[in-house]
């Protein structure tokens, strides 16, 4: 029987500046916590490489934005930073990585509205080893299917209470979409809107690339992602990679994108904080781009992304 992955769990508590460490193998939440009973809360998932958390400020800012969308008061960023640093250091001290090349931790920040009737939220940091599946998918690529999300691309403006731009704990639909993909023999999903716009993956942002020759013979590389106002979550990884790609001479673009744009691209990726840049090999069974060019572009963008902190 495989031993469970080691977990460091620390609750944010004013009485414990570096976090109140708890045993993750034992029950810690009350059954009346609104995060459990209603999915009422927000979260962020980050990657720590060699003990350094990538894009921490961007994740903390997005956590605050998600909380504001839910009218949820959360601990300040300095409190989060202290507990994150302590949790990562504790995990590495107690579980030294056997392979430096695989020294990756998933660091999850969670805030619920707290116990029903209580005045304060429940907040914690969780550090666990990154799984091998994410590394494998970024190396070998993935097959995805297109799924209708059931909303049009303007619904976020008309119905802000749907919280489409917030990273909430209500992930049942996203997980159901992934299970459906796995039953179809695929690895992941790209959602599209009911009016035909490409949106995002259940846990990722969509990117595509075109490579062309300009009139003067130079190579022009363009990196494109769906429009943020279409009701998708603003990707911290997409934002960081766009900044790095722009500095490296890439042109950047934001949708609107339709499924045929994915099929016509030279390369397509799903990008997220833990899996990083995963090339899409096939969409609905159709091969995307040219394998050699996709490999070249993935290596170039992967190198840019690896340098981001």
C-alpha cells in the first residue's frame, strides 16, 4: 500500500504569527463550516520550486480579488506570507527532496466564510509534494475535448453573482467536466461559451501561437489567449508568461477566439501554476499544429516561464 504524501497544514491564527500547525491526518474542520456545507470560500494554488514560491504576489492579489467578489474578509497579505514561508520551510525540513529535479511543492491557500454564525473566516495553508502527473503532461502533452460551458460570453457582466471571474471553492462542475473527459479517453477540457467563444480549461488558461514570416523575411511569433471579459479567471501564469514573451520579442493578442482558431493554430497549450505549460496534442481527436514546431515553441516558452519568480 502506498503511503500518503506528506502534508504540512497550518491555520492562520492571530495567536500564531507563523501559523497554527495541525495534523493533516486528523479531522480539522467543523461540519458546520460554510466552506464544507456550501462551498462558500476562495482559494489559490501555487508552486514552490526549490523552496521558492512562484508568482506569490500575483496569487495573493487574485485571492484578495476573489474574496472581494464574495464580500469575504480575509487575513492580510503579510499574514499569508509568514504562514506560507513557514509551511514551505517546515515541509522541506521534515521531508528533504530525494531528487533535486523534482523539488516541487504545491502550496494551497484556502479561506472559507467560517463556521455558521461565527464572526471570522477559516483560513489555512497546505503544502504537499507536486504529483508526477503534472510533470509528465508538461513533457508529453495532453489530449483535450471541447465542452459547452452553458453560458454565453457576456454573462459575467449581466450576472456578476455567478462569480465567473473569482476562484471559489465551488469546483464541482469543473471536476465533473474532467471526469467526463477521462471517460472519453482525454486528459483535459477546453470550455467554450454558448455563443461559440473559447473560454478556459477547468483548472487552466488557454494559449495558442501562430508563427509567420513578415514581408522582410523575419519570423513573427504571436501568442494569443481568450479575452478576460468573457467570464474567465485571470490566469496568473498566463499574465507572467505574456510579460516574459513580450520582452523576448513575441507579439501578444487577446481573443475573441472560436474553436476553429484552436484547430488552425501552430500550437496550443493549457497553462496553470502547478502543471505549468502543457502542450495540447489533439483536440476532439484532431492533431493540432506540427509536432516539430510545437516542440520548438514549447521549449522556448517553457524556458521563459521557468525564469519567472
